[in-house]
C-alpha cells in the first residue's frame, strides 16, 4: 500500500495565519509572532506557513489551563 491519502476523512485542512488570528480574536501580526516563536507549531510548505488544527487546539488548551 502506498502513502497516498485515499480517504476523505484523512484530509486535514491546514490553517493560514489569518485563520489563527480570527479564531483567537487577535491581530495578524500577533498570530505570526506566536507561530514564529513556536508557541503554536507550524508546518512549512515551500514558502507558506500553516498550522494543523490539532496544534491550535493544544495551544488553546494550554492557555486555558495555565
């Protein structure tokens, strides 16, 4: 079996910095800062930076519990 994604539920929508800012109700520059410092882990695709939804969820949980 090869590594290609064949099931629709296996697809994950990666979030853009604007999505992060909107979700957290913060400015775009703050979202970039959180991503650059590693507080929110990122995925790089060529020159684009994206965030997995599960990583954003974990960041939110850390903020609420800490």
